[in-house]
């Protein structure tokens, strides 16, 4: 789910009463409540020890099936919103210019 905008929207639709882990910090974790889509910070100790970013926690346990379902649904939404490139359009473009002017080196 990552940190894309669609993840919390999808989580709010599911309404399972758990959390999706967004960011793990040293002692805190940023989570999104699945019922409301509201982000909040919790003590990392309230999550299962093996929890990682993107995991879904329901009733204090990881729910890999719900995580996989949410990932599929977000991927489907992103695919529907994707705009195909017209034939012959070069999306690679030219090489990026240097970040600094050579005179500064």
C-alpha cells in the first residue's frame, strides 16, 4: 500500500476494524485505521513484533490475506486510472542534465 494516496481510501472502504502499518519508526508506528481511513501514531509495542510497513493488523495479529486483497484492489484502481501512452511516444526522454554546473566543480 505503501505510501500512495489510494491505499487509505481502499482501507476505509474495507471496514475491517484493524490497522494498516504505514511507517515504522524506532518506538512509534504510523498506522491507518481500516474503519475510518484516519492516520494516527501508535506505540510500536502495540503491533505484532514481526509487523512491517504495509502489513494489516486485525485483533492484534497480522492478516496476510487482507493485506494481499488490499494490494490487489489498489493495483486494480491504479490500473484503471493509468493512461496509456500514444504509440511512438518516447517516455524515456533524454538523459537528465547534471545537477550542478560544471563550473561549480
